[in-house]
C-alpha cells in the first residue's frame, strides 16, 4: 500500500477509536482529508514503512491492536507496537482458549466476592472491568461477554458520573465490531465453564 492509503486507514481507525460520533462501520472508512496536506507531514516515512511491511488487512489489525491497548497514535510511532501486534494476533488465534481461562478467573473472583460480575455496585466498576483493568482478563473477553449479556448499557446508567467508566464503555463500544464471534459457541463455553448443562 502506498503511504497515503495507509494514512487514510490510520485516520479512519483513529477517528473510530477516539471520537464518539465517528463509526467506521457506517462511514466505510471515509475521512475528509487532502493529499496536499498529507504531503506536508513530517511523518510520511512512518506510514510508508507500514505500507511496505504489511497488507491492508494487517495494517488494520496492527492499528486496532495498538489503539485498543491505549496507544493514542495506534502504534505508528511506538517501538513496542510490533510486539503488541504480535501479542494481539496470538490472542485472536486462540480466542476461545483465552476466553475459557478468563471465564474461570471471573467465576473464581465472583465466588470469592459474592457478586454479580456484570453489575457495578457500591460505586465500584463491575468485577469483569476491574479484572480487565488489573490485567487478569483480556479486553476481548470483556467484549465477548458484552456481546452475550449487554452489561455495558445498564452500567452506563449506574456509572454515568464515573469519568473512567466513560472511557471504558467507549472502548468496549468501538472495539465490538472488530471482535467477530459465534455467539452461540461462546454462550455454550460460558455455560460449560459455569458448570451448567449445555443443550
């Protein structure tokens, strides 16, 4: 890919993850830009290197992997971005295994604390969010559980004045479209890990 095309992808994904109003699935990645202003940028080489190294699909994944880990530039300028991308790819390849491990971790903590893992209480974030923030479960597991149980919406009301929750909720919303799952399969995995009968 040429540097300008990489830049346009970058801008679309950056807008998707950093603004509430832009939704890449609705805009199909269209962004307002001008080739002339791009040519005046001092970081053209960074975009050229990405275009030479990766395919279009890989560039999208690279940017998503880095925006979801909190890099506000999507890893374009970060020396650790490639390692983060490799870690992300590994998680995607063994997503059901990661999910099962994370569910066991959630259930263990929920049993210890005798609480619903999806509901904020006493001013605390839901257990699954606390476990994610503590590095105990993956963001992908949080997204999968939100796809299965829609816990984010009820917590948006409960935690409406919590500045940290706003960012977490936005990240969950924005990352959802990139985490493709078979809902039935993951619901069965959840039920199996909980020890319930799976039909």
